[in-house]
C-alpha cells in the first residue's frame, strides 16, 4: 500500500511547555507548526504512522513505546500504542522518538491508528537510510511517515556547537529541499559535514527521501517553519502526494 503523506518535525526537549517553564512562549510558533503538521498526517487517510528518529542504533522498536522526560528534568511519561499481551515493549525511547510520541499524543491522543517506531543510527550511510525507507511501509494499508530531526546546532556563538560559517548554507539547502519535496537533494546531504555541524536530522530525512523515491509519483512540499532559536535550526514540513 502507498505512502500517502509525510511530515518533518524537530525534537528539542523545550518543545514541551512544562520543561521550558517561563520560556515556553518562545517556542509557541514551533509547537503550533508541529501540531498543524501532525494534524495533516492524521487527515491524510493513513492507517499507520511510522515515526523515524536518530538513536544509538538502527532498530525497529517493539510496542508499546514508553519513555520519560525525567533525564531533562521533568517526570513526564509518554506512552504510545499497545501490545496484545502488554508485556514486551520499548522503554527509554531516544529523545527524537520520545518527542515524536509526545507530539502524536498531544494532537490526537485517542486516534485509532497503528504505530511503528524506528531508530536510525546517526552514522548510517545515505544509501542504507534510503534502502530502509524504501522497505518501511506496511503491505496492507496506506501509511504516513513522521521524520524527527534537527538541523545544524552551530548557528551563533551561543549554539551548542558554537558558530560555524557553513551552517547557514547547509540549513538553507535543507529548507529548500523540504519546501520543494526534493528527495534527491536530501539524499545528497553529506554525512560527514552533517556530523560536523551536529545535525540530528540527516539520517531520518534520508529515510524519508528513500521512502518517497520508492513510492513514486509527484509530491508537494510545504515548509511550515524554519528558524534557529537557541542556535539550533528547526524545520517543520509536510509532503503530500499529488
């Protein structure tokens, strides 16, 4: 069955208002953009949403998915999906997938959809990311993909990776690719440069590109947000099949 829609969201812990505290309003625009992107996935007709984000290793995780924001100072637990026996599952979701689960629960907590979560190692090659995306979808139902990932973390002297003059051009290229639904441009992102710029989204974006390339057809991109608060570049985008 076809991939019918995709979205890209970032995963800063401060997107959770309780974690941001008095600074929560600074990311209100980002939260609203993410909410709108997730809502479009739900409205796409997909019966399953596959969430992809960076983790320590490349793995297809087990239902139910559980995690907590306690390592970032908030004892907020997030849970997504059920297993028939409710015995196995995945605890300690990586931050990318934890924020993805939080966003999905925030927008449609009772949505009757199937879920799948996949972690991708940050050093996975572009070819392997694309191949993983090409075989990711379920065989018996339309599905959507949510790719979680941040852009460069080198936008200014206060950035986590300090200031790197290569970061603006890199992020502008990603923004254009997302706005144009340009899978080939995403697949062309250099893993080495991405690592130097502390880009957390390169591998998930290339999984998205591989999935769209394998699905075929024409796609429309919509870049809903692109900014670099706190020195880290964040993107929110939707890709819709025409």
